[in-house]
């Protein structure tokens, strides 16, 4: 006849760990250790973690510039949880493939709940960006540094175009010349970048207003010259080329800085 199982209460275990109650199972005596055997149970009890804190990224920061970033585990009391041993991963609102973020990292006893990633972040896209750290095991534990202003780097490319390349020599026909400035990552230059338009040769003149705009403005605000300095807005600067009554080919130089 099959012997009835005798349930042992020795294996019943209740622990309070980080605000969660873990209950063991009642194990049948036949499946537990023998009276002559022994077993050890190791349980790590860490502080109740409330959130992660991410800070230290330079703001504003130039596109492509490396910056340190610091991540700390903060407990429910608002202090650094020095016993935190979680693994964190990083994400960013900047989805450019050239963005650099730290690899996943597991904090150690030596970190005491805080780790600095030296030159760990490199953002690329101009505008406001954010970087977030997340606990891999508990995704609800996060920390972010938001509204990081990424500004364009040094201008490395300047492209100029005219909205009409063939004009009539009647003294009134005109074309708008637009210069677009970008950095090495394709970001348009920061507002206020200086650009100079110079008429190198040929008939005509450069003006800061089109004829229609000039009619709406006071005459003293209209400037006609062989060379005009302008400033960029959203990476672009513009002047108007106006013909004279003399036909010919005109050459305009555009220079930044």
C-alpha cells in the first residue's frame, strides 16, 4: 500500500524583501532533505529602490561632443541606495545611428549605488534631446535627463542657390539667393551665424529686400550694395539680386564666418 505523504512545516519560509512578501512552499517530507543532511539559503535584502537618477550631461552640448553621465539609484527616503546591484541600460530620444550611449552595466559593491560613465554620451541631432536609464530587471525604475539642448557644430558645408537663374535686364527683375549652412552631421547652423554675399562681377546689385517687401517697408531699411552681411535663421541666410538695364553674367560669392 502507498504510504501517505507527511507534510513538513520546516520548509515554510516567509521573507519581507524590498516591500514584497515571498512565501516558500510546504514540501512533502519524502522530497525534503534527510534528517542527516543540511542546506543553506542565501537571501540578499536591498533597500527599497524608488527610482534612478540620471544627470551630468553637458547642456547645452555641441553635436558630436562627448559628455560624462552619472546614474544613481535612489531609495524611498530620497538617498542613494548604496547596496543597489541592478543592471541598467540606456536609451535616447536622439535616434541618429551615430549617437553613442553606454553599454548595459551592472553596478557593483564598489559603486555604492552611483556610477559615472566617462565620455559615455555623444548626441548628434540639433534640438532638445533626452537620455534615459532603465533597470533591466525592473523597467519601471527609470531616470532621465531631458531638454538637453544640442547645438550645431562648426560649419563645414555651405550651399547657395537662386530661385531664378535667368533674369531680364530691365532694372526690376530679381532673384532671391539662399545660402544653407550645415555642420559635419548635417545639422543646420545655429541662428545668428554670419554670412556675407558679395557681387564679384557683372551688372546688378544685391539688396536685403525684394521689391515687394521694400514697398511695404520704409525706404531707409532697404540696402543695395555690392556686398551684404546677413545672419542665418534656421541655417539659412538670404539676399535679393536685382538686375540693371545692362545684360551680362553676374557672379555672386557667398562666405560664412
